[in-house]
C-alpha cells in the first residue's frame, strides 16, 4: 500500500524550493519537511523505521518488521535544518551521523540508500 499523502505535491515542491532559496518561513519549512517525509515513505515504503523531525513531523518507512507499541526498535531523529539538508542533498548521511546531528538506532536506521530524495534534490 503506497504512503498516504497529506501534502499536495505541488505545494511540497514549492516549499522545498523556497527552503533551498533561503526564503522559507516556519510554515513553509514545516510543509517542506512533511513533504520530504512523505517522499521518503513513498520511495522506502514500510513500517520498520520511524523517522522523526520534531516539531514538524514523523513518518514510518523502510521495509521490515512492523512495531505496534512502545518505542520502535529503529528510530531516526534529527532537527528540521539537518533533515532538509539531508533530503535535498546539501549534506551526506555519513557526515551528519559522524557529527552527531542525527540520532539513528536500530539495524534498519541507515537512510543513506534513499537520501537525498529525488523530488527534493538541490539543483
């Protein structure tokens, strides 16, 4: 089953473009984060990893065992700016992981196969 969209793709791409241009207010940035999280769920469908970008959003993605209660075994959490930099290809996964800018736990928590997201890639 494909990921459910809550963000209009045109509005999401426009929000990402504004973020890339450095012209995004908080609402626009939140839209960009939610859109990119939905994109991740579309390219890496599943429920094995919970990706959290507080306070903007969270999504479950990546194929594997589904968790139903409590803290999931595979979690990725980062701040808004780091997530957008990852999603758009401004910084690579290993760099933010080494710098401690992303918390990734669990054997499926490596998002490098899907980042940067094609729909959000910096041009």
